[in-house]
């Protein structure tokens, strides 16, 4: 994977997180809720690659 591909993947992931947060029903999240959300995204990304 090239550096450009890594950067594109990073930006796509950040945008995906933004969409999840802005399209959800909640307007405020606790630190624990954000960590759980990030964990779920990370596990899903890992399964996509594996």
C-alpha cells in the first residue's frame, strides 16, 4: 500500500466516523460511548481485511 493509499484510507475512515456521528439520533456522546463506537469500527475494519 502506498502512502497515498494509506492517507486516502485514513480520510475515508474519518469521514465514515463523522457520518455515523452526524446521522445518529444522539447529539451528545460520553467518552465511553465514543470509545465503544470506535472499537466497533476498528473491529469491522479488521474483519474486512482478514
